[in-house]
C-alpha cells in the first residue's frame, strides 16, 4: 500500500487545523502557505475532508475551515479514508457496490487470508491513532 500525496497532504491539513484555535476558521490560503502546498490542491483535499464530515467550512471574509470535532476524536484512518478511499494493500481486497469481492479468484485464493489480515492490522493501527496523538508524538 502506498499512501498518495493526497492522503499525506490531507493529514498535514488536519494537523495544521488542529494547531489553530478550535473555533477559528482558517483560510486555505494560510494553510497552503504554511504547508507549502498549492491552493488548488488544498481545495480538492478540503472538499474530501468536508464531505467526510471531518472539517466544517464557512464562506466569507472570516471564513475558512476548522475541525468538525476535537483532534482527539479524529483518527488517522478517518483522514486517509476520506482522501484515499480504500487503503487496501492489494487490489483483490476491493469490493464492488454490493460488498462482493471483485477478484474472480477470491473463492479459491490461498493468499487472500494473508492480505485480509494485513489489511486488518493496518486499519486497526491507523484507527487507533488520532490527529492529537500525532501532534503530541504519541505514536
């Protein structure tokens, strides 16, 4: 599994917001400048985070973004899933819209249990680390 730039930048945006005053709305321009990320890319990432309910946006002169809940309530898994979608280590773990395996070999694949276990371990780890944990260095 490779976390894309989008996922890494989404986590950086969330960490940046977590370092600001909790009720303050922070402009994407200021986040982009601090994080050295293009404003266009930040807009796309913010849209994913907003749809996932991880940030709240406000328009206008005093507008911007803030965390939707406390940094200690948002996991790294939440952030990465919002930006990346699936974090599956291999494509054969992907499911279709009905929740069925897309791999035609799934019913007789000897390695599928290995990949499922790896996926569970990674998801459990990322779900157990909050944005606040990362800020505090408690990983």
